[in-house]
């Protein structure tokens, strides 16, 4: 068995570690390029969202490198993500690729169902081996999510341009190379020290914004054309509202509740409408009340939950007095257009912040 899976930010490091700990050969797809998107766009449904097309491109390129088994998460609800695995299976079969598609469904009750789902694909492994492998991959996911969060928050203060981006690349390589839980902790602690040592100017007039929206687009920099890095370079300190570790705690381990989010969003939505729509609305309210300067919504073209969210955001931003920018991505999105919109939005928010200060004075 030669397993592959789609790229989604740094998540491949954790899932690769899990399977290698189970003695499974892993074929990591090549980095996402224009060819990846082209393969997915040509062979996928025209109306499909960008994540489905990129995932398909990932699978085709990994199969070309020898992968014979595709691992994909399942899901339920209005978001079409729950159908990705079946759509990919049909397309890959039609293209003549003889591969197995293993679907790990979202558990209904909690982590026990999740563990059983994985165990069913590896009956020759003991429960102890399985749990150790999951724990090992989980530690890598948490370590990278924590480091990335620090980078997003501090990039706007860096004195030497590109310092945080360079350290992030180093972090992925270092955590990926760690072979034990103790080594992961050592590498993480070293990276935190290096992050703290990066020269920063905390006297800068930096804006604070939250990144909201659909999780894949938020996490995959190639898909969103490096929005996080662009905003950091424009002097914006960021909080990303979704990480893989958050998703796993909420959807898989069931240890992270949405009760507070529902409470915040209740005046604007009676029912959850799928995907990360609830998170988009609730986090806009949350960070607006925390005094943030703005929010940036990132979403794929044709994403129904985020389209609904975008409509609701008009009311939320007006009432909560927080500016919002919605960026929609597909395979035709270009750097120039994204750069122009980000620069204009940051300039608008800066002027608004300045005017607010003048009124207070």
C-alpha cells in the first residue's frame, strides 16, 4: 500500500507521520503548482469549488509518483466536502487509475468512532500501535499550528523582511524530520526561542485583523495566493480563526464546543448552514467586540455556506462596526487583483482607525 492525501497547508506533516508510524509507505503529493490546478480543473466538474479541483490535481500527481491508495476525509451537512471522496473516486476511475479510496468519516459520537474508522483499514495493527501513531501525528499538527499562529501575529512587526516566512519554512522541515514525541517537543521549544529572537519593532502602528472563512482556503497558501503573508507585509497582525487542530478537536474528538459561537451568532442566524458559516459570522462578532480593526473572509467560488455568510456579514459588520473584505478564489484568480484589493482595504481601515482616534481626541 502506497498512501497519498491532499495538501492543506502544513497538515501533510501530521498525516504523513501517522501513516509512517503504522509502517505504511507514504507518497506526499508534489507542491501545488499551476499544473496541479490545471489537472483538477480539466478533469473535475466545472462548477466544483477550488478545494475539490486542487485535491483532484494532488491525487493525480501523487498517483503519477506511484501512489495506489487515496485517503480522504468524509463529512455531512450542506457543504459539498462530504461528497469529495466519492466524486474523486468516480473521476479517478474514469481516468483509468486503479486506486483505492479510503474515506475517514466524521465520527458521530467522538474520538472512539474515529479510532475505529482508522483501525478498520489496518486490522493487522494493534490498538496500542494505532493510538501511538495518532498521538505522534497529532503532536506534529499541534506544534505547527502553534508556531504558525505566532508567526501570523508577529510578522507585521519584523524589522528584517521575510524573517518569519523563512522560519516557517524551517519549522515545517524540522517538525517533519522529528522521529519521536520528545524530539517534537525539543524542536518546538527551539523554534519558539528563534521566533522570539527575530528583531521586531513593537512601536509600529500595526492593524489587528482576523482571517475568517472556509477552512481549506484559509490553510492552503497556494490556493489563497499567500494572503496571510501579504497582509503581514502590509502591517497587519493576524489571528486565523481556523486551524486543523481546531477542526479535529471540534469534529473528531468532540472536545471543542460551538455553544459560545451559536450564542454570538444567534441574532443573525437561526440555524447553522454548513461548512464554516457559523464560525465566519460568530468570529466576526467576537473580534469586532474585541476591538479588532477588520476581518478578511476567504472563500472558494461557488461555496454555498460562505456565500450565505457573506450576505449575512453585511448586517453584522454594520451593526458591530467592523470592516470586512471578502475574497473569492478559483483557478483563475490572479496575484494582481488580490494585491490591489488587500492594499485598498488596509488603506481604508487605516484611515478609519485614524479618524476614530481624532474623534476621541
